[in-house]
C-alpha cells in the first residue's frame, strides 16, 4: 500500500441519510486515489433504546393519532434497518476500490466510537449533511468540533462537490507551517499541482524551494489571520480540488470554507 501522503487510513463516520452517500462515494474515491484504506463506521446509539423504557417519554405520531409511548421493539427494528441500509450504501460506494475496505457497526455515540478506533496517522472524514437543518444539529456540530480537535487529521467533505480535478491549495500561517509539507504530500499522492498561500513576515528568511514531483506555486499573503471573504477572493481562480489549512483552524471556519468552495478541506491533527 502506498502511504506516501503520510496517512494510512480514512475513517468515515457514516451518515443516516441516503442523500449524503454522494459525498461518501467521493471520500471513497479520494481514499483510492491516495492509496489509503477506508473504514466506514456506523453507530447505533443505545441511548434511544434506553429512552423507550422510560414511562415519561412519548412520541407524537401522525395527525390524529396523538401521543404514545415509544415502542422499544419497533425502535430496535428501525435502528437495525438504518444499519443495514448504511452497510448497503457504503458497499455500493466502495465496490470499485483497490484499497482495503471495512465496515464497522458500533454501539454508542458516533464520536466516541470513531475516536476510539482512530490513530494519529488517520484522516477522519466528516460528511456535511445535504439537509441544512441537519448541519445545524448539536450532534453534527459536536462531532465536527471534536474531529477538528483530535490527534488524527480532519477532512470536511461538503454535500456539493464542485471539482474532482485541480491543484491542492495550502493556506499556511508562515513558511515553517507543517501544513505545507502535508499539502505537498497530498498533491503528490493525487498527482496534482500545489499552490502555497503563506503569510510572510519582514524578519522571516526566504523560503527554500520545495523538492517535488509536481508543479509548485508560492503566493504570499499579508497575514495568517485571513477571513473567509478574503480567502474566497484569493481562491476565485485557482480551481482547487482540495484545501489544506493550518493546524488549530476552527471547525466553523473549515466547515464554511468547504461549503462555500464545494471542495474538501483538510485540517492536520495534533498527532
């Protein structure tokens, strides 16, 4: 297996909605292109089953049917059906890959199960839901924030993919930012050029040329504290396929950039 990118696996928390498996297929294609194994994890949250046994918990059914106690058996059947559908959609998305593929069904909250299985040289890929309401849920935001802060690297995949070709762009805090080397390895793995947007200071030594098998462009920017609007202007004509940000970038910034540009955004982990 070729791990020239410095990563070994993409760990993918699987969504419940079938419409989000377009982005799952994109993550699978990226894993194949980079030569990384793919682990799909679907979590059955046992807390829902625990709620069903509480007499005070009710569900509102279709108009006219009123409030009823949760049916534990019906709930369990529904969760099993969701898991079976997730397995089927994942296998369909990954059927043509030439890398190792595994589906794991886990019990518990998705964040806990994913982080328990991930390592520092993994990429945890977070698929942003196509439904705007789902993107705002506490569960998704909590998973996104925890992934950005993890030892593993985080890859935010938007629901709408604009491009599958084009250079890798690194937005670096300076010439010594580790994200530059990570971006270079990713660019070489996907056989694309690299564009480095790096903040330069007056007392900073000139950067040494990058030794690479792909074309590299350097474009200085005035500050590492760049906003979304300014970064969007800088990226307007790059036609990038993937953006690498600096370690420590906020989950909100990475998520909004992925959504606005329609390309995945990689944030290096702490490992």
